[in-house]
C-alpha cells in the first residue's frame, strides 16, 4: 500500500493502531515482508523488546543485506510459506487456550455486588457534605432503593445525561468548578448504569498496559461506559486508543470548567462532533429544594432550622447561593457546630511539627489538577526526611485527606478552600505558593506535570481558591511580585494579564489598566489567543 511508503503514515491513525497491536501482541509474524520501508522500521524501534516477539518468514534464506536488516528486529524463519502455513495448522489442532480472567491495572470495573449493602445502614450525610467522605455503598443503595435521596440528592443533571444517552450520544463532557458536585454526579451515574447491567469502567492511571486494557474493553459487544475523569491527565492515551473504539462504547469525560474550556478542541476532535457538553456549576431550583430537605433531615440547616422549607429556599436565593460550593461554604460560616468540629481537627494537627505545612501543601496541590505522592510533595516543599507514613495514619489528618492509588489529596475541595481562605492553618500560604512555584519552574523541563503546575499557579482564578478572603489583593501582590523574575514572567504577557485580572477583581482599576497595557506590549505575533483574552478582560 502506497501509504506505508510515506512519512504521512507515521502521523496517521493507522500508525497508532500498528504500534498498539505490536505492544500488546506476544508474537508477530511478518510473511514475505523485507522491512524495506524505513517508516515501519521506525515504528518497530519504538517497541520494547521487539526482537523477542517478531518473526520473519521467507521462501529462502535472505542475502546478507536483508539478513542484517531483519535480524535487528527479530528471528528469521525459512522453509517456505507453504511449510509455515502447514506448521500453523498442525499447531492449531493441539492448541489449548490457557486464558485467565483479565486483570485491569489502569481501569476499575464497577460491580454492584461490591457496593450494595443493607438499606438499614444510617446514611452518613454529615461526613459527605462537610468532610467530603464519599460512601459509594450508600450511593448504590440509594439508587437501588428507587432514588430515595436519603444520602445525596439525584440532581436534574442526572436525568439530562440519561436522556442524551438514551438518544444515542456516545460522548458526554461534564464540567464544573471544584466543589460543585461533579464527583457525586459521576458516582450516581456509575451506580445507576451498573445496577442496570451496563459495564462501567473508570480510568484511574496511565501505565504501559493501557493500550492492552483499552483493547480488552473494546472486545465487549454490549453497551458500556468508560469514565475519564481529568482529560489532561489521559489525553495522549485517549487519542491513541480512540481510533479503534466500537460503537457500543460511550465515553463520559469530566473536568474542571477552566480546563474543559482549554481542552474543548481536543475533545471535539476525539468525539467527531458527537458530543453533549454539560456544565453543572449552577444548582437548579428543584435541586435546591431537595438539598434543603436533605439538610433538614440531617440537622445541617443551622440558623435556618426554624424556617419552613419555602422560607429556607427564599433565604438561600436572597443570599445568592446558586451553586453547591457557595451553599456548603455558607453552612460552614453559619453553623457553630460545624465550625467547632473543623477547628478541633485543625488544632490537633497543628500540635505536631510540620503537619500544618504539609497539610497546606496537600490542599494547594488539590486545586492544581495534579496527582502527587506524599513523598513528591515533601520533595517539592523541601521537607524530605519527614515520617510520611506516620502523617498519613494520623487520625485527624485522615479526616481531611485521601490517599488512593498511591497519591494524596484533600477529601473535600470545599473544606480545603474554607480552611485556607480563613487562615485556619498557621502556615504562611503565600510563602508556600512561592516555594512550590519556584521548584516547579526549575524542574518543568524534566517533567511536564511541573509545567502544568506552573501554568495553574499563574492563574488568578486558582489563587482565589487558596488565598485569604480578607486580604486577597495584598497577598496577590506579594505573590505576583515574588514570581515576576521566576520563569521569565516579566516578559510573559499571560503573567501580566493575570496580574491585571487580580487588580480588576479587587477594584484596583488604575494598576489593572497599566498591567493590561504591559500585557499587550509583551504580545508576540503568534499569540493571537492571548491577545483575545487581554482585549476581552480589558473591555470588561
């Protein structure tokens, strides 16, 4: 085929298919193929231990030039094509498959047997809403019990997604800001479809086996759903393995709103215009009423406990509480019981040397769309040598952090934001941010994750979730001034744009105007996208 003889083949989807097949195969036979095409040789060189699995079948032994070329990649088999075909036929007669159940390492498959529990178990709603402790058993039981809304509310967005899937949509993108209920909605979807005998896989990590695992999933002929939480983390693997995806396989992507907007072109390229996109940041009126009932049942209404449901609904609306994040933050502020419980946990943590600093760092990284081990975080903030295992097993720490799949993060992004912005930790958060930024900027060329962290820490929207709500502008100025000379930010138009946004949001319009002008002056000819952002924000 002519396409095999051109460089375009290396950049095509067929190249990805060939690489994937070669990586997964235990053996590969080339019959009558001389490896004359340099592009195929390039592909073979990408495969680890290629010589152990490749065999080249010829009618007669090749000459010295061909032998030298082929032996680099595998073993030569002579005797002719007819003899090779006969050997295969004979081997097939006595072949007995020793196939064992496939073991997934990158994906997890949901099973109803694992999560269905006794309906009489008391739902721990307080821990879910206040500390972010998600109990999947309770979600499965709630769905199995005819959507009883006793543990969590079944939001209107669930029914919208269900309707689109029924219509045949194969790709769904769910986005929200941190703390607006994306994780709970996804777990409800997994529980519902698993209980309806539709296989649901979740992509958790990216290992060498990922192509083989995608292929195993694709062998299923029944309707199935693959949940991909965090597009940026897996975009290369998604792109490489999308090409072979059968019609019965649905992708549900989830991401933070800001990152979904950045990655929308990639997603549309994968989905080929078959995409239903849904932002779930706002809570609709019907869901707010259900949430008020859930709060009342579990004693979480605080000062509103004496009001009727209708009065509570009116008060919430008057306070501008139109998303889940703001509602929970409002409860923190207006419930002495909740505040007291949080303060007790923080007090216990601050009695132990280094725990406050480490907890602050974990909270910060939870906002940066990264997955780090505890030891990696200790390295970044210069605390290597600390007893990380003791920290992770501390009873107070375990109330606030999760450590799944060898990584560590905040259990609740809402609670993490509340603790940081209310300066409940003794740690200087600005100094911690500068330390993280400096380390990642110095190491970003060796690790793309550090480059992503630097990009996140350049955004004012990220800082808003971390810095003190009482002194946001003052702390932003300290931070931006400190990182101005790092990473050549003083010549970066995006840096000046974010600095200007920080002043705009905090009503410091004169300095904002100057920084917008600086951002414009630093723009290069190829930075049209940044120019549009600068013009847009300046116009506001």
